C-alpha cells in the first residue's frame, strides 16, 4: 500500500501535468459513473412500475 502512495506522490511532484490530468480524468469518470447509475436505477424503477400497472390492468 505504501508503494502505491509513494508512486502517486512521485507522479504528482515529478510529473505534475500528467498527475493532474489523471486526477481530472478519474474524477470525471467517477462522476459520470455515479450519475448514470442513479439515473439508470430511476429508469428501471419507473419501467417496473409501468409494467406492474399494465399487468394489473390485464394488458
């Protein structure tokens, strides 16, 4: 674990530009992943509710 932290510290101090680009990309990817997961869960919930209602109506 310490080797990973030391490697990250070395990257951020020795290659600050690429370290910053990496952190920005990881932040962007994480944000998009969480957003899609939340919106997808809502879409699935609505779809299942509509299917349940349609099944109760006998369609």
